[in-house]
């Protein structure tokens, strides 16, 4: 049974290698955009501390960073997620062996902002995640509306 059925919200896990930037930005952004419909979480296959520049990029966009912390994917073993969104190659490879369940698995290859030598690299990564997340949310809303019409 999905844990989403008890809270009424779909559970979404954002996953990247270190859970220091991209996945944390995805978690915070989903909470910001649609927290009334989704419970957002993030994890890393080899977690590190949240990156200062990632937190700054979020705050500059008015997105709350309170409570964001890097976590290991293993801390979610045995849990069910409606959607797992993987944001990098390294995590995509590790996710195959993850001991949890999911209904939907998405792979969005967002370039690591640490590897981009530009001042706006973290803001650019956040914008790329935002664009994809907005499209995904539109699809989810269309699905929800279609299901309600058939009841």
C-alpha cells in the first residue's frame, strides 16, 4: 500500500549522487510549487553537505531552505514513492539496486553545477529543474482532471 494514500499526497523522491545541490533543489522547489499535493524528499547515493551556492540560488528565488538536509538513499529503503526523479548518471546506476518501490521512475540528466565554471551555474540548474518540474506538474494535473471526469 502506498503511503500517499494515508496523507492524501503523492510521495516524490529526488535522487542525485551527493544530495548537495540538484536533488535538494528539486525537493525544495516541489514543496514550493505544489506542496499541497506532494510530499517531497531527496537523497544521495553518497551524500555530502548541502552546497552553499545551491541554498543561495533557492533563497534568491524565494524558495524556503529550512529543513533541507542531505540524506542517504539507504535511509529510504523499504519505503514506497509514487515517483522517483533521478537527476544524474551516477545515481541512475545506483538506483537500479535500491530496495524501495516506486510507481514512476523519471530520469532528468541535469548537469552538475559544480562542474560548470560560471557564477550562475546553480541558478541555471535550478531553472532547468523548474522547467521540467512545471511540465511534469502539468501532466499530473491533466491526469488528475481526467480521472476526476471519469468518476
